């Protein structure tokens, strides 16, 4: 009996020890196992996508006591396309924005109310010691397609056209990228060139370019902040802020550019969109009583119309 009890006790101790070892081994396995990532975080070389928006509004009045234009028509469009490359420590981000708008009323006639194209490219090499920081080079080119006019006192005055003005930025600096949705680029050394290709505007000395000249070279500090996100199946937002200080002339006058595009889907292909752009450039002296003062430029457009997100694609090449 005593032997039986002794052997039984040894067996229980052995089973308990085996169970503890099994539990410890299972814990080690669980804590050290590789966690399977979601599809959205898989390694990719190329990622591309974008957005296409087209809005239109029309109104007409007849014997309307409250007053207003007998006819009005506004059309606005927005196109965005991006393509990102990532491979190891190398990152290359490219983004294209295009805006075009047109307005027709009986009292004001026809005129454009939006016109812009912008290509931004950043190439960076990640510094492992700093995690999400990259040593980067940046290229940005921004201009417009067609003739533009201001209307001081209701009189149309020619103020811009293709490549007049155009802005070319070449920069080297540091880029912080927490994800492919958000980045902050900081540069203490940036070349910014203002181009006025039009002979007429060049002779007027517009946009800071000397009379008769077609370019103005600037050297300064530059910051650009970019954020784009599809929050859910309904709301998409894209925004950017640029800041530039010219070391060579009035560095305290910061040139400011901001663009925002918010889209909310109503149905599969229709949505409400809101765009807000703000620009301050001390060299753009087209405003004030005599059209010779700088000013904050604000453009705000709301529309209901067609919206087509361009499918996000990821491609990996081995």
C-alpha cells in the first residue's frame, strides 16, 4: 500500500511537472510567434491611386422680384493621381493635382474660377538610426493652363496665363513620414524660381520678376506638410501646406500655400465636394485700390456631382 501510494505520488508529481513544462513551452511559443499582418501592411514596391471629381450647377430666373442673374452655370473639376514607390530604405512619392473651373452668368459673362496643375515628387533614403526620418530631395512644379483675369472696378484685367506665373522648387532636406498618408518635409536650403513666360506680363514686372525679365531666382527655407486619407467608404480628404522664406529678400514675409479637398459620397458615383485654397505671396501685387498690393488669396468651392475614386493598387516585384 505504501509502495502504491509512493508510486502514485511520484506519478502525480511527474504529471504536474510535465503539465507545467507544457504550459511554459506554449507561452514561449505564443509570445515568440510571428503575427500575421493585415493585407494593408504587406510590403509593396509600387502603390498608386487617385480621385476624379466633376461638379455642375445651373440656375435661371424669370420675373424674380428678389433679383439675380437670369442665368448662371458653373462647372468645376478636380483630378488627383499619386504613385508611391518603397523598397527597403528607399522611398519615392509622386503626386499630380489638376483643377479646372468655369462660370457663366448673364451679368458677368464667362470666366474661369479655377485653374491649376501641380506635380510634386520626393525621393528619400531612410536613416535607420532615426526610424521614420529620410534624407530627401524634392521637386515641385505648379502653374496653370489658360488666361486669367482680375476685375478691379468690374473691368477685366489680364493677370495670368500658361507658365505665367509658374513656380519651380528644388530642395534638399529631411522628410518625416509616419505613414504613406502623412509627411513633413523640412529644408534649410531650397531654390525657388518664379517664371513669367508672357512678354506682356514680363513688361509689367508682375510676380516680382524685374521688368523685361522672365525669371526670378530665390533661395530660402522651405516646409511642406502633406496629408491624405480615406477615412471610410464615404469620406476622403487630401490636404497640403507649403511655407517658404526667401533669404535674399524680406525673409520675414513667409510665402504661404494651402490646398484642401474634402469629398463625401452620397451614392456610388455622386458626392458632395468642398475645396478650399489659400495663397499669400508677397510678390503677387495685383490687389488693393490700384492693383499693386499683396493680399491673401482665398478660393472656396462647394459642389454636388460625379465622384470616382481611382482604385488603390499595390504591386510587388521580386
